[in-house]
């Protein structure tokens, strides 16, 4: 359990300080006075979603085996297909 917690912490730290995230953070920091409120809000949203996505990806890899991860992706794909089918049926009515 301690090794899992340590791996989760490391994965989170790696995701936050990844080069891609640091570039966005640097852009926001250096250009904040040149951006209007909407551009600044959009940049902050992009930064937050990029970090959340990276953390989720790394944490998932810590918690799931390769087989479990594949099964998760397959389930997500199936749910997406079902959602699209329901939406198509509702739009056709």
C-alpha cells in the first residue's frame, strides 16, 4: 500500500512538472498582462485540463495492469457507442 501511495505521488508530480504543462504555465505567467479576460480564462482552463488529463493517465497506469487498462478502454468505447446510438435515436424522433 505504501508503494502504491508513493507511486501515485510520483505520477502526480511527474504529470504536473512535465515539459508540456510547464510550457503552458510559462506562457500564462509571461503573457497574462497581454491577454484579455476570455483569453486568460481559456488558457487557465487548457492548463487545468492538461494537468488533470496527464495526472489521470499516469495514475491509471499505476493502479491498473495492462489488461485492466485495455478492458477499461474497451468499456469506455462501448459506452460511447451506446451514447451515440441513443442520441441518434432521440434526434430521429
